[in-house]
């Protein structure tokens, strides 16, 4: 009799263990696809990032309406970003609709209605484009997209450009055309007004 009861108890225990393992396995299989879905790892509204150089001085400031990063990506996305190059007597403000930030590569790629505006200058330079790539390490801003370059009454267009912030130098890449009007407030002095064109 004891053997029969022991056998029944053993069989019942085995069934319970088997049922719990099978049920948990089915539960885990059901949850697994959900866990594979990307999810927001970090986000912040009305954010502001201030980057310092090796001397402890402010190199640039990035702010915006929202920043977010998914767990499976090295990139963070910023919405309505405002990027500020900050050096004495050479300050620039760059705005766009979105930006992709990659800290590993030290890059910020701005997209959609990019406007780059010189600050604290009477005849401020203004550049518009659809994309712009900023390298925060080399302090450069570049694009392969068409740009419009405005400086006072001067107006030029180009396909692509690069701006060296530390040197305050622009290079217009190709298909450059437009006109440069010499005015007393322009930094570069020439003896006449110039019409610019290139292949």
C-alpha cells in the first residue's frame, strides 16, 4: 500500500513539475519576440549639452526640444536641435529640424532646413542647406548638399562646402556661382565687386 501511495505521489509530483516547466517555456517563447523590439533607453525633453575642451573652456553647446536613444543604437536623435560653435569673436548658431548624434565618431548630422548663422556681426553670414555634418573634434561643418551663402548684399550658391571653425575659413566645393559685393563691413577687402562662377 505504501508503495502504491508513493508511486501515485511521485507521478503527481512529476506531472506538476513537467506542467510548470512546459508552461514557463511557453510563456518565455511568447515574450521573446517582445524583448527583441527596440525600446527607448534614454530620453530628455528641453535638453542642453555643454561640451568643454581640454582647457576647461566651452567648445560648443547643443540644445533642443527632445533627445532620445534606443538601446540597440549608438546614435541619439535630437528634435529641433540648436548647435552653437563658441569661440571668442567667432560664434555660430546652427538650427535644423532633426539631428543624429554619434558620440563615438564625434559627429552631429543635422537635417531638414539647416540654417547656419554667424553671431555678433553687423554683416552676418548666413548659410542654408538641407544637411550638414559637424565634427565636434575637428570643429568643422560640411555638406555635399546645395547651399546658399548670404553675406550682406553678397549672394552665392554652391554644391557642397566645408567650414573650418578654428580658422574661420569657408571652402565652397563646386558649381559655385553668384556675386560678391565689396562693402566696408566685409572682412575681405577687394577693389571691385565680383561675379563668381565655377564648373
